[in-house]
């Protein structure tokens, strides 16, 4: 009797292992660039460093309007003048992401 239970449990364990090795359900995995912020709001003259991942890839940065904001090759955004633009990020793996940038003029204190 013990021998039959042993064989049955061995066969059951083997079947469980086989089902665990199957392809499983189809998964819709979305590959994207992750950044520290989804959008950037700055005052004229301020800077913000974009940190992008996955870190296994390298990134290039480009602005859609250099009159509003500039971006360095390392992702440092500098607010130039009032307006909106996008920072386009492209990874070495072909992923792309656009981050909206809103630049405002700083409020000046009212005189007495």
C-alpha cells in the first residue's frame, strides 16, 4: 500500500512540474522608459535632472522647443522662457517617451 502511495505521489509531483514548465498565459507586457516625473513644471532659470530607466540602456534627450527649455545629453533640463514643450527620450533599445515641460515666469514681489 505504501509503495502505491509513493508511486502515485511521485507521478503527481512530476505532473505538477510539467505544468509549471509550460508557457503559461499570454501576457501583454508593456515595455517603456520610466522617469522620475511624468511631467515637469519649472520657473524660468530653474533646472531639473531627468533620471530614466531601465539602467541597462543608454538614453538620448531632445527638446521640441529650445526657446522654452533646453536639455543636455545627460538629461539636465533648463527652463529658458515662459511656454510649453516636450523632452523626447529615446533609449538604445528603441523605446521612446515624451515628457511635457511647462515653464512659467517667476512671480515678482509687489512694491509697497
